[in-house]
C-alpha cells in the first residue's frame, strides 16, 4: 500500500518527500525537477513502541512502515500529455491514496507555475486533469458495458446505468470519491479504478509564521476539505527540512519547542497517511524483537498472521492476544496471564489496533 505525493510544480513536494524518507530526491526552484517517481519507505511514528521497548528490553525494535511516492509536478493539459502528464497520471494510478500538497505561502524567490499563490485554484487544476483522465476511462467502460445490456440481466443493466451516472457526475466537475454508492454499485465504481476515487489528504505547506495558527489560505483549504470530508495537515516543509538536519533528538526537541510545536509535522502526516490507507498496527513483543506489523483495518487473526509468514496463515490454530493497555498495566506477558487477561482467539477474531499477538500454528 502506498501514497503518492502530488501537486503543481514548486509547491514543496520534493522537500517534503526528503523529510519523510531521507531519500534525496532533487529539490530545486524549477518545475519538473522530479522526473522519475521517487519511492521512500517511511517509518510510522508510534509512541507505543517506546513503551514496549522500556518494558520488554528487546535486542531490537522494528517500526511499521508506509511507502510514499514523490510524483513529478503536474501542469494544465496533463490529461492530454502536456508536461510530464502521461507519466504523472500513470504513476498516480499505481498509488492507493493521494497526498495533495498545496502551497499556502508567499515567497518572491520561489516561482509559482501559475504566477500567483492560490491553493484552491491549484487544487482545481489538478482535479480537472484527473477528472478528464477519468472521463476517458468511463467513456470506454460505458461503451463496453452497453454491449452487455442486450442480455437483459439486471446486473448488466445496473452496471451500464451506474457508469452513465458516474460519467455525468464527473463531467459536472465532481470527484468520483464523492459519488454516492450502495452495496451493489460500489463494486462497479471500484472496478473502473478511477484516479478521483482514491482517498485524499491535503497538506498545506506554509511559512514559519503560519505553522502554529495557519493563515487565510489554510482556512480556505480547510473549508474546502470539510465539504469533501477530507483531512488537512498543516506544516512548513522548509522547517521540517531544517529539523531533519539536526543531529540529535534533544536538538530537534529544542527547535520544536522554540516553534511551539509538540512534534514534527511529518509525524502527523505519516500517521494520517497510514490512516488514509485504512491501515492499522499490531505488535509482537519478545526479548529478541519488539515489532509493529502493518495490516488492513478489519483483518482477521489468520490474515494478520500471514503478514509474518504465509505458513502462519495456512496452519493457523489460534492467536493469544493481549490488549496494549493490559500489557502496560501488568508490566509483562507472565503477569497478564496470571491476571487472566490474555485472550485466546480463533479464525474469526478481528484484530484491533494495538493488539499484542502470539500465533500458534501447525505446518
């Protein structure tokens, strides 16, 4: 599962990507500096790992990770191949969710491809290009579906009618993720893999003065996102880059305190991206290793076991489950067992975020 960072050229995508992954994507004051999509594997900040480390004293600690892709800046006409349009759209199609970076600061030294700062306009430019590409996809899908309605089958008729309604919806300048579906029509929408159906998170890239309380552009983005039911993260990519340059944890904390911040903005962004992808974490905790494992929300115990090894899923017998709060309260696995707080769960168990798990299996 991966998120793609998108935006117009020069909004701070590559600077932000560098902060997230410490991979060195080029970052320069001109468009199209990121030509190949850069892929970074990002650790997910989770204070629960620190707590488990203190209690268990393992040899090593392994955090959960999420993949972030830095995608080339898009311009008007991308849907018709302008700039790096075709490549941009192909890269975004391969991502599971979108982090849309919007420039919410003035700086005469950093060129804006549209000549002025206006994040709402910038957002609409990218929306339009993605919608135009989606209309191409929907036109082809509707033409194909039309051939099957002669069968008279209810499902074939529903598919065609849904695709037509969706086409009209996108033609009206709406994103497919806002299209109302039910149990019958949702699979039809999912099947066409539309760009504007991907879940989205907006990032307001601000200057230092606006980190704590935002500014008028941030307020406008927040109003727009609220109407879409999307989340907004406010950060200053350049400040995040400065934090990244500091050598020690203590230096970083001092810098954050001076800015009036509890943690780097990228931490909030990574957690929000993780949530956007409908991911959650369970833990394994032993003296060799304390580890956070990434699974989808709603996964069963055997599915979660399969993330460690496919044999664990195939030969799944049961899962021994300790709730994180119980582990912290009692201080060790042995004391949790003594208190009768360890659950023994079967194949139907839905894993909860923060569960500490031990799997019994037979190959």
